[in-house]
């Protein structure tokens, strides 16, 4: 693991690392913010980014460092797909499949299965790497994300009961089975048998959730992708049906951008810190 | 003037406009943040960006909108040079002269004199444009900037006594006469006669300042450009010699980036708001 950047920010350190991923079979970068005086009791929040993003968008645009510093939490931001010239990409180089669009699943179809294993990377390999290399409490974690990364955060938290203290999402894809982005990604990575898709669909996972971890979701009502892709009403229905605690906030006038994310980042970090530091 | 983007951010509006600049003889863009419930009493802060920046870097990376919303101030961010295929650029397309490097001066040398008039643009044309088009108090203003834009903010405030309620800078070029960036820019735009350079050198302007407007300057002590280009000690010496009020803060560990700017943006907006809302 190589430190490729380290910049002081809100008296903590915004670092960027490169490492060889066994799971993804390529070189990867991730960013991590360490708050001032971080130590072995500092908890960790995972941030999962949306389509087209790398690990850098969140770091540069979310404004999260201020709140992480205030609460004394670390935040790690992985990339959104395997990377490199050797990694297969969508033949049309579209923004919503292939590079930059790993969807936090383990692909089973060719030619994706060898590299596109972002679920295993985020759930297993990256946490082990962090545990070995950072003197923070990697056993005390929360998870959040945006859009495709909101889907990742919700589905990963639901699939791993007991693993996260809290979960939240900004404008998440709540049901990839039921939107064009998700259908394209899941059919490409997992094949046409839709039963295999359900393991990555948050609305499906709610039904069998072994833990009633409360969900915090913010959604802008001027988001261009609201009606066709994001459909928060499906999450609301699933949570109501299965009595799963959900705080869904429709934020008037906000779109899908980091201006929206930045505006509510304080609330999300507070939400996670409250859970991470609960007695 | 055409609105080309408008995004809700911290309950206010982050807008971007395109307009024809007479002074620069080209199409220009600028960004402006309007806080929630902005009205005819809302004061305005000018933000001047550094080398290579457009009007967008500040908007995406500084995190200023939160503080502007809290204090009820608008912030306008102009571009850093004239723009377009018809605008002459440095033959080597260097980052520190020509496009993206207008240095907030009025060029007198050819081929720059026709377009490179960023001083007049920021001091005259843009304020008139804002006055005509926005229902805010464009007569109640402050100014701040970063690096080349810190030079712009300090020199413009010093050259225009009574015009600004307050001024501040992040890692400014305090004396372009005495650093390589400044020497390249001023010799290129103004010619080899250094007497003409003094009108744009903050340390020179301090000597003849008709108003003792207090200066707030933050400077990271891990800034790569500190010793060779920025030299805040020259400003300190000039202010001490001429009894000009200066708050110069060396911030340990911080570099030249927007991570540094974001970390102290709250202080700067508070500094300006205190002056703008003073009785």
C-alpha cells in the first residue's frame, strides 16, 4: 500500500493510497480522512460513490471533513469499479456500466467476473486492508453513499446484519431490479436470471433483513433521476410492509449533485456519529 | 446575461451565468451564490481565484455556501482571465501566464492589452452588471481570494479605499514584484518598466493606502509556494513599517490547496460578515 497524497484538512489528514487488489485483480486507489488526534478508538465510515465517480469526488466536493473532524470519525472512500487498461469496459464506454459503474456487486458473467467484484472488495478486502494498516477502530463502522453508492450502502448494510452501527444514503437507487440503470447493470454483471438480482436489491433485502437497522435517506425533489431511476417510494413501501425503520426526507429544490450532498452532509455524519459513539 | 446553471445548495441558490464582456471583449462566465431569502439588503463578497482556476473551483471545493447561507451573504466568483479561442495565450501555454492567469491587472503590452483587463472587469464591469441584474446590496461588498486571487483581493482593496467593508486572502501573492510568478506576469502584461508594476503590488500599495482597512491573511506553512512565490513576511514588514493592521496566521501543516481554503473558510466569511453587517 503506497501513500500517494496526504493533505492537512480541518486539522486532520486527507490521504490517498494505491494498492494491489487481489479481489479485483488490479491496482486500486482509495481516499481516507483521518480526523485530528485519530487513534485506536476512532470509528470509520464507508462512503460509496455514484456512477462516473472515483474516490476523489467525495473528498473534494462533499465538505465531509469538517464534520468528521468535529465528531472524531474517519471516512474511507473507495473507487467505484476496478480500474486500468486491462479491465474490460462496456463496448460503448457508457457511463452506467463497466468502468466507474461497478454497482457494488460480484459479477458472474463474462468478461466481468474476473474483475468486477466490488461487493467483495468493499465488504472484505478493503476492511482487512484498513485493519492491517490503520490505528483506528475498524471494527466500529457505518456506511453511506450516493446514488449507485447509496444502493451499495443500503444493500451492503442489509446483507451484513450486525456489521454496521448505522447506514444512510443520498438519492440512492433503492431497487435496481426496478430501474433502467439497475437492470442494465444487473443483467450485464449477473445475467438474465432475475432471481440472482434480488440479493443486491435493497427493497427485496428489506423483506428478509435479520436486523432492523434504521435507514436515513435524503432525496432531492428536483433530482432529474428521481422518477425513472431512484424511486424512493419503493423503499418506503418495502419498509412499511416489513416494519423496517426508515427516515426518508424529500428535500425541496435539490438536485442529484454534490451541492445537494454537501447541504445535508452534517446531518448524515451526525447520524452516524450518534450510532458509532452510542454507549 | 444568460443563466446557464442554477442549483439549490444549503437552501440558497448556486447560479452560473454567461455574459458578453465589453471590457475583455469576449464571452465570460461567473458564478454567484445567493443565500436563502436573499434580498435588497444582502451584501456581496467577491471571491478571486488563483492560477489555472475558472469560476467553478471555488464553487465546488471551498464549502463557502454553508457559511454564506448562515450569515446571509452572497458570493460572486469571476473567472481568472478572458476566455475563448480568439483570446491570445502564452505561446508555451504555461499555467502562470495568459489564459487562467490574468493577474487582475489591465495589460498595456501587445497582444494582451485588448483582452487582458481583469482589473477593470472585476472593479468596474462586473459590479455594474451585478447591480443591474440582482436584487442584492451591491453597494455593500467585501473581497477575498486565493494565491493570484489573494493578490487580486488585496491590491484591489488597497487601490479602492472606501469601496470594500473588509478584505482577506488565502496564501496570497503579496508582492508580485518580488516573485517569479509576478515578474513573469507583470513584465508580460505591463512591459519591462517596473514603475508601472507598483500599482499592482500590495506591499507597495500599503505605503500609500488612504484607508487602514484591516487585512486578514491565512497561509499554510507546508505550502510548496511559500518561500519562492508567496513570501508573507514581505507583507508583514510593509504593514509594520506603515502601521497597517494585519492579521497574518501561519497555519501549521496546510498546503496551497482547497483543503486549506475549506478549513478556514468559516473564519473568513465570519470576518467579512462582521464588517458587512456592522452598524
